[in-house]
């Protein structure tokens, strides 16, 4: 059984992902954008994505925030954007400080 504080944390993360807005969690706010040059020695985790409504005036920001939250849940430190714009974004999540 999960403790109340643990359920609260997951509720906040789930809401941030579902709502697509508000603010980033501390873990997601630490995820940096990366390029092929920077990510050569990093560990690829998996692809992540995010989406927002067509009527959202900040759709790209909210979609990227959603993808960052998903990357943070994987333990990522960096994200390389594949589809970086608009109502749907997709990126590759990497961990650059993972032990060998």
C-alpha cells in the first residue's frame, strides 16, 4: 500500500501530465535539451511525447512540459527533440550520468 505522501506526489505528476500546464515538477525542470554531440556518451532510455489542445495558446510549451514530465519519470537528464513543435512533440529521453 502506498503512503499518503507517495500518492500525493504521483497525483501531482499525473495531473501535470494530464493537464499539460501549470508548472514543471522539480525533476522535469532539471531536464536539459541535448544534441547529438552532447549525448554521445549518454544512455538512451526511450522516446517520450506530449500533446496539447489546438486551442491552447501555449500548445508547444505545454506539450513539451508533458514530454519533460514523462522523461523525468524515467530518470532522464536530457531530451533530444525529434518533433519539437506545436500541439504534438516527440523526443528521446537520455540519462547522461548513469553508472556503467
